[in-house]
């Protein structure tokens, strides 16, 4: 924060330009890579690339989260239910419900978080 103002991010490589999501982020061995596309007070849009075997442990957020799998297949656990979400499919992880993300194979996803 700078003098009461919050600095927000807009990724220049797609600002008023067409871009291909899968080409905007690369995998890294034994890692989860994230890239913020847009960060505003009302929400964020973030790209993720999960290497095989990586995971985000179970947690909750106070906001709904929209996930679109853009490459590979994600394994999501929402409220104790395991879901396999392939490329091209979407899912909403509801606010305040425990969820986790695991990469049985490497995959990329777009996460949109709405803070309202």
C-alpha cells in the first residue's frame, strides 16, 4: 500500500492484446508456478502450472473461486468429494467450503476469485 492506495496488477502481455493462456506460463520441475493476470480490489485472475505430484493442501477462502482447466487434468477435493476435472471443463469452489488441488499429472488452470 502506498499512501492509502492499493497497488493493483494488470499483466501487460495481455492488456488490449490477444494472448494464449497455455503459452503464458511454463511448468517448473517439482513446483507450482503462478502468474497474476489481473489483481483488482474486486477480484483476481491467476494462471497456475502444477508439476506432477504437486498440491495445494486443504484450505478455505471467504470467496467463490472459478477454476478452468486449460491443460491436462486437475484433481480437486471440495467438501471431501474428489473430482477429476479435465481440460476444457470448469468448476466453482464455493466460499467457506474446504478444498484442495492435486496434480496426478501436470496441468494448468485459470483461477478467477471474486471478492464480493
